[in-house]
C-alpha cells in the first residue's frame, strides 16, 4: 500500500501496533480522476480506511491493516473466494 501511495506522490506514515498497522497520509490537491482511482484501489487493500476532508488541514487518509489477514491474501479480505 505504501509503495502505491509513494508512486502517487503521497508520503505516508506507518504506525505499528500490537496485531495491526495504521497508515496515514496527507492527500495533495488536486488529484486527477485516475489518481483518485489508484488511491482508492490502494486503500481497498486495507481492512478499514477513511478520508478526512477538513478546510483547516486539507485532505488526509488513514487505513488499518490487521496482521492476521495480510494483504497478500485477497480472499481473507472478502475480495475473492476461499477454498
């Protein structure tokens, strides 16, 4: 996820917790529709994610990833079929 964000020119910060990781980043303005699609595709690999749009702080994203359901296993995230 962080590599995809970096490719979009978005610098992220990863906070590691016990059993989870949190990714946070400021979203630069403006983003093209294609960049928004890639941003959302990257966020969809997380267990949960959100966007905060504040006139004071601009836009920022956050994502939470549980260590027990790694992004390398799409079926565990409901994006595929489990055997």
